[in-house]
C-alpha cells in the first residue's frame, strides 16, 4: 500500500531533519566573494572529484531511505510513486542545506532514462538502482571529431564476436568522462542506410582499451574530454535497443539531454537572476545608457517568458516534448546577457585591468557558444521543432 502524500511528507521531513534549514540567498554584493561567472565548471580534477564524492554520499543516504528514485519502477529499485511525490520531496529538500545532484546530471537525466527505455533486463537490474544511489556514474559518448551535429554519421565501430562486441573509435566533448564508471556509446554496426546502421551500448569506462584525455577549452578550463576506444569489449546484454536500432536510442537520450539543459535553473551563481548584471551596470556607470537599458529590457522579457513557459509545461508533464524550445530559449537569453555585458565592459572584457568582477566575464562570454552546441545545435533544434512539434514537412 503506497503512502498518502501527507504520510510521505512526514517521512521526508523526518529524513531531512538532521540537515539545517537553508538561509535565504543573500543578495549579491559587488566585490564580495568569488567573481567567477563561467558557464562551464573550471575547477581542477581534484575539486570535481571532491564535489562528486559529496553528491554520491548524499545519494547513498537517499537510497537507504528509499528516496533516491521516488518515481522509478519498484522492480528496478525505485519507489513506484507518482510525480507529485517527487515534486513534494524536491520542494521540501530545497529548504534544507543538502547537496544537489549537479555532477550526476548526465547519469540521472540522460543515461538512466535511456537504460530504462531501451536496456535489457540484466542492464536495468545492474545499473538503474546503482545510478540513482550514486554508486555508478555515467557519461554520454556520442559526438566525434567529424560527426558533431551530424550524429548519424558516427564512425566509431562495434564488431560482433559471438556474444561480445569490440568497439574502436574516438569520441569528443564528453562531459565527466574522467569521473564516469560507464558510458552510453553510439557505434556503427553495419553498412545499412543512414539511421539504420547504428547500435548503442553500455561500456565499462575502467576497462583496458578505454583512454580518457581532457580537452582544453578556449575559456582555459577542461570540463570535457576525448575518449579513445581501442578494442573495448561489451557483452551483448549491455546493448541498448535492437542491433542497428541505435538511432531511436540516441533520440531518447538527446530528448532527455535537451530537457536537462532547458528545463532547470542555470547554475548556482545567480547569473539569470540579474543581480550580478545590475551591480556591473552600476559599477561601470552604464545603467542609464538608453541602448543598454533597451537590451536589458529584452533580456528580462526573454527570461520571464521562458520561466513561465517552463513552469506551465512542467506542471502539465509536457516538458520532454517541448525541451528543444526551452533549450533554444536558454541559448538566446545567455547570448543576450553576453551582449549586454560586452557593451557595458568594452575593453575590460578582453583585457584584465585588475578591477574586480570585470575581466571574469570573459570566461562567460567564451563559454556561451558551447550551449548552442550541447544537446543539438540551434539549427538542428529548429528543424526538430518544425518537423516534430509543428508538423511541417521535412526540408530537402
């Protein structure tokens, strides 16, 4: 017998009781604290590992309390409750100073739903509960040097040998590969026509034949990796979907990725709350500039519209189907913010004067184009919206 919502709330409150109540977010003050405004994590490998370890410990406690996968099927370690229970847990947890699950976004927001939808029974039982408990971390091995937006042309190959597959090729721009235990990899498995020659697998990232190297970004950080696969082995029960049916699996993952990027808040630095931008405009004495004020007005309208739309679709359960729209809106708003910052700072955006909170925005501006690529380029998403949301005919 499942609990009532009231019983569930009491259970969650009891579990969260040891954690202190989270204080209200202090208003941003110019010159206080870190001036980092990068859109991608720029910390070192040791810092990333420490943050992940904290999150994994938190997820482990959730799992022990039966709260790690509230809506998941019971046969795979979930609680089997409705979405309203998860929403209630989220609301209660936000009041407490508990770790988030940011480092597990790819694991829980992209790969786990794909395994649930397309994995074998063995894979579901081995990975799903462990992923939600933080014991297993996943990455997504899709993009390649010559197959970025054109995902259907990946060249990484998987050759079958009995009940095993051997995978060889190169993947790039893989978030968190250096921290991952498993990876969802998309490979070419036949000479069939386009979209009918790909197969997806779950690959062990710790095995011989898997080499992970950091990729240095133009921001100076190294949030992403290239992964070289040289005869890495996968058993057939770690295949996702049918042989040569990997395109359908990839679409599932991409839909989840776009939802993860577009449906939530942006970072923890208050960038889209505009506190920092307001302080910057006052500091640079451009707050009264009529052109900048007009750009800020357009930015505020875009942010408010996206937030209201996101809330409406989330409450209606339509967030997945409309994720491309929200992802495009986020990219638009980030680009608009970068434009305002550039206009306000002028040369201080590209030359470090030593003035607090000015040159730091260069990492933000350099990182924004990356959001126009992740989860599908703007051009790809516009085609998706036209064909799958609006029902327009495909282009030539």
